[in-house]
């Protein structure tokens, strides 16, 4: 299992639109081979993270290089105050 956790800074005036877009974008991402889940997380103090799970780094990489992902990333960036800050993990124990 491969996991990406990205801190995202969403412009406050764009938050509700981003949440709606995120749900729609999940419909696109979920069609890729190896997709497990994609969630938007919010802390008590209003910070946000995106959690993405794929079966493997290779399958995530294929999705990440697709034209569909490029379109989604471009749209996502329009809601953000700055680019996302991703960290990549391999699940080593469950």
C-alpha cells in the first residue's frame, strides 16, 4: 500500500467550492487502477490535508502522470493559497 499525505492551504473564500470540487474529483481519480481512497481532512483549527491511498507507488505514478490528473491539479491549485506539500509513505505494517 502507498499513501500520500499533502498539507493544503485553501483560500478561506474558496473552501466550500473546494470541498464540492474535491468530491467530484474523487469520481475521476477512483477510476484509476490501484485506487483505494482519497479524503480531505480538517483539523479542529481549520487546517487541511489530503490523504490518498493507492495499491502501489507505480499505480499512483501512472495516475499522477495522466492528463486527467493534470486537469485536476490545475483546478485544485486555483483554490489554494500556495502549492500542496506532499509526503509519500509505504505502509510497512498493519
